[in-house]
C-alpha cells in the first residue's frame, strides 16, 4: 500500500489541519528522532494543527504547557518583526504589537491555525499505576489523553516478546530488558479483578477522566480488558474512548472484538508504525477499517523512533497508503483530520470560542453545551463518529 517514504503533495494538503494524537519524541529515556520543539516547528511548516506527547513513564502536561508558551512567544516576535515594530511592542501608528487587534482576534499564535502541543498521562508504575492523584494533577495541568497501562499492563508483560517474524522490535523491549537486568522490575499494573470486573482504582481514575473530560485510551490491555475498560469508561461518563492500536501484536484484537468496541462507542486507533514496521499487514488493516467503518477510525503515527520516517510525515504517508487502498478522499479526511480534531478537543488558547467552552478547558467537571452524551453520536460525513 505504501510505495514511497516521501509523502505526496496531495497527501500533505489533505492532512492539513490534523492532529497526530500519538507521538514519542525527545526528551525521553529512549533515543528519539526529534525533540518536541523541533516537531512543533516542523508541524507548523507542513500545516499540521498539533500533536499529543506520549510518554510511557511521566506526565507530559507540563512539557506541553511550556512548549505552547514558547511557540506563542515566537509567534509574537515574528509578528512584531513583520510589522516593523521594535521589540518592546511599540509601533509608529500607535497600534499594539502584543497580539491585541481591533477585530478582537489575537496575533500571538494563540489561535486554531497555530500549532498546539497536547499533554497526556500513561498509568504505568512510574506514576503509581492506577493512581487517582496522578490523574487529577495531570488533568489540572492540561492533559487531554489518559492512557491505561502500557509497558506495565499485565497483558503486555505476558505478551511483550510476541512479534511476527521480520518485525522491527519496539525500542522499549531493550529498555525493559536493561531495567530487569538491574533488578528494577516492578509488579504489573492490573485494571480488572479476578472475576474480570474493573478494580475500584480503575473506576476511580475513569471517574476523574469523566470529570475532567479526558479522552481515555486503552493502552496495551488485552482484548477482554479493553472492552471491559471501555464499558466502564462510558458508564463513568467518559465521552471519548480510543482502543489503542488494535492491530499491534500485544493487542491483536479480532474483527469481532473491533466490531464490539465500535458498538460500545469506541474509536479504533490505526497507527502508521504498526504495518510500516512489519507488525501487521497493510491490506488486513484496510479490511478492518472497512469492516468497522472509517468514521470509527482515528489515524495516528506512533512515530519518533530514529529508524522510522520523520514524525511530521507520518499522517501524510498514511493518507497515501489509504489512497492506494482505494479509500475515498472524504473517508481519509474523516479518519485523519476530522476525528483527530474532535478528540483533541477545543483549543483553550482560542479567545473566539464561547466563554463556557473556554472555561470547560480549565474548570474540572464542566461540560461544553451542546455536546452529546458518552458513547453516543451519529457518525458520518460532517460528524466524526463516536466510535471509540
């Protein structure tokens, strides 16, 4: 499906305005291809709206906040230079160059067409596992996505070495081996009890996710755990759930599992790296998308590894691959642009949003008006599906 690792110009244009909701960039405990600030500037260059910083080990909410401030200050300085104003912001015509404009819009980069970096939290052992306090703090600092356990998930510990022949091993395998060799091995982080029911701690973090309007992603759970957590999340009031890379070998969700998740109301995440690194067949992924509906898919890259293509190219490369698989432009746009923007949520920096929507980005427990209830919605053209 993918004939080149250089995106076409058509694909670049089609994915303009999309968010990449799953990237791994420096600083990190593993070597990465690019830093977060470098990626932000590259996204600006290619027309992407932004990205979510994923770490298996720490919250990235504070990193995202600092990056957004740096980007905004860079935009302000650029505006001042373009206007010919001195660095103190004064202009000969008496207008202000600090971002204030007569039409009420801001020129300091704090608007939808500026790159936005989004923070997240993954509930592995390094943050205390299913730790309500970690979730509360990350949410108050602006995190948007809450991943269930990944490298410390019970399912991951059992299956982490199961890879197809010829597949590129993920970088975390070497790190886990090194930690084990040093005796820094921690217990897995469970999400269900022995009867297959969500643990009290799981329900508590899901309740906080609902209160703060976080998107819940299922991490490296098994198919059974994924479905159980999705059910519990929607029951708790979470509006959006993403089934994390269902084609990845450690998840390997069957077609029946994927269809069940769609019926539950979950989005299915299709990551560029999964087929690109030989962990799943491109054609099978395309078949899964058709069977479950493009409106229930959100495309991400999971990029950042030094040996893989540039992170900022991943969504466009995925568009080229889907085009080669004969998906119509509208469906590709839904999967890559519309659904990623829905899940990224309103940009809290935008001052042209209604006050109640802007407040909902900062006040725990408030829900923007006119939003549908958890797990509901009418997928289709013009309205991305509440598929995950």
